[in-house]
C-alpha cells in the first residue's frame, strides 16, 4: 500500500525588538541568568503589562510579507497552565482573534512550485528557561516576556524535504523583512511539527502526532523521516497511530512518547483583562506595507535581470540579505557581477560557513573585494596570489593594493623576465621537455609548475605556458 504524508508546522519566531513585549527589559541574548527581569516579566502580582507596539508592527509586517489578511481588531488571551518556567501560571497569547489570518508561501520542490497555506500568525510572550545542575535546578527568566510570533501552517507539506525547504524559504522572508534575526543557536526560531499519514486516496487526514524538541532544521528533517517511517510501519501491519505529543531524541535518532491526548492540557483560554484589544487602521497598514523591504523572490528576479546572474547564483546570494547587499555593493563597484558572485559563493561563503559568522562581521569590505577582482582582471596578480590576499582580507581587512605591495605579489607579466627562468627549467628538466616534443602534452603542466615555483608563484601562468610552448616548438633541444 502507498501512503500520503501530511505535515503542518507551528513555528515560534523571536521578533527583532530591543525590549520585551510587555515591559522595558532588554531582549539581548547571553546575559547572566535573571539580570534582564522586572516585576512584569517575572509575573509578580499587581504588575501590569504594557504592549510593545514594535512587536505588533513586526508581526503585521510578517503577515503582509506572507500575504495574510490582517485583523484590524485583535486581542490577547490568557493560556492557563502550570509550569515552573512561567510564574504567572498563564501565558499571554492570542486565541480567537490573532493578528494575521491565512496567507502562505510558495516553495520550489523537485515536482515544481507548491503553495503552502498558512492558517494564522499570532503574537505571544516567551517563557523562562529551566536549567538543570548536578544537585539542583533553576529558572532563568531573561527570556520570559520576549516577543514571539507563532506561525501556523495548514497541513500542506508532504515530505521531510518539503518541510525543510519551507523552513529555509520562511527564514529568508523573515530575514529580508527585518522581522527576526532567525538565529537558530540563540533559539530565535523554534519549530514543532505535526504529522500524519494515510492510505493514498483516503479523503480524511490520518491521526497526527506532534513532535517537540527540534533544535535545528536538520533535526526537523531527521525527526520527520523517522516519524513518517514509524507511522507507515504501524499502519502497514494493521495497527493504529495514537494521537500524542512525542519528543525527538537527537542522540538516539528516534521519537518518544511524551503525553497522549488524555493528558493534553485544557488551557481554559479567556481574554486578557489587563490589555486593551489591538486596534489598527487601514492607513496604518498602508504605511507599513510601504515600509516592507524587497522580499527574496523579487530580489532574486532583480539580481538576474540587473546583473545578468544565473538563477542559481541569485538563489545562493539571497539566502542571506546581508550577503546579497554585500554582493550588490561589490558588483556596482567592479562592473564584473558574475565574477564577484563566483568569489562570494566560493571563497567568502566557505569562510563564513567555517566560522559560523555573518558577512557583517567580516573585515572584508565590498570595495576591497571589487578592487582585488579588478587587479586579477588587469593581470596585476594571478589567481593563487589573489586567493591568499582574499584570505588576509577576510582575516584582517585592509586594502588589496597595499597587501600585494607589502607581500611582493605583483605578477611577473614581462616576457623578458620570464624567458631566462624558462631556459633554466628546460635545462634542468630535459626529460619532460623531450616528452612534450614527443607529443606528451601533459608534460607542459610539469614545466609550468617548475617556472611558477622558481618565481615563487608570481609568474603569470598564461604567459609562462605561452613562452614555454613557443620555446619548445620552435627550437631543437640542443640549441
Ligand atoms: P491541535 O488542536 O492538536 O493543536 P491544530 O488543528 O491546532 O491541532 O493544528 C496544529 C497544527 O497541526 C497545524 O499546523 C495543522 O496544520 C497541523 N495538523 C492538523 N491536523 C493535522 C493532521 N491530521 N496531519 C498533519 N498535520 C495536521
Ligand atoms: Mg495547536
Ligand atoms: Zn521585564
């Protein structure tokens, strides 16, 4: 029997605000535990929340970027439950009147483009973080009250690959929109996945499980692969899937039962009495819509159109808007967009990947990259030298011209200077020279290598090949 898979995601995204959602405490990551707290975010009795308008604006911007309908009137509700990371015993969230409804995002799959519908986007507060030590446990409330938006999709995704692709595409939109830093290591983007399988052709969706503890996009992919297999195996041998919440165990690579439907929370949602409903106007939405930056799909199309880049390059460069900005700045300066793109996609992105850092933190500037590329184009330095200059620029910054000068890397493009070196090499290596004359073309590479070595890598390799060939083809070995 063949099975169809349905996956719906619930994604929590930390909004890019300086302060928390209902108080003035900072949202900066990494501070010592409980140093960014106040009576409001600690949930002390009598403390009153005041809504951060920027959190509303950013959620609406996400809604606009994702084609949602924006509710001009929305409200907050209390989601009641007991857990040590939440001293109020309720989380302020949105239940029946979220800020954004509907919308969706198109993704590219091997089977073509697919539109993944969104159900809603609502705004809520984050909770604290439980910390466990050898002999005790504690709670860090720095994160309590940090603004989160929760994006809920319809169960439109049909494979682990699609879910992964969707998350990458969503991250691009959120980054381009300036809505979130999407820093997974800092927990800016967390995702629960819901999954069910059913016999192909069945009208109704199967019983779903919800997976938690997915700390990376890779974990989402692995957990889905595992869970799809587990559910199909159950149905294949005539058993049923139990509706439950399961925890992904990353070490063992399996999902484990956490709680079943019977143990599920009854949150007893009710309207938050300490906050007035959020009222927006059409004028406000028009203004915000005008502020929306260029989104990834539009930017990709423009990079192809304006710079003549292949689709592939445009896709790689726009995965991170800062990289795309860097590219555009360098391309404008150098007039060689495709070459700029090649350098960024290979050397620069490799180094960023190795260091796990952002292009903003790199001492290399777009101007310096453009200048370096120009010097290669003009034949001032050869490629190996340029790569080593680039490595230095990425490490320490500086001006290419100065580095080249200081390290004496200027390429020898003067025939007169190369000819004596070529003579030396031919004298010292009569074997390969004879081989070449006898038709073994590969021997030339060896000889070029020898000339490069004697010039400490500074010779213009094209010119070396030319001089060598001319010398080998026109004269006899003994002359
Ligand atoms: P719950 O009431 O269990 O929270 P919801 O209806 O609120 O379920 O849906 C939560 C998420 O689960 C959504 O992303 C939705 O698309 C997804 N979902 C709902 N039903 C299914 C199903 N049968 N299979 C897969 N995903 C589902
Ligand atoms: Mg739900
Ligand atoms: Zn606070």
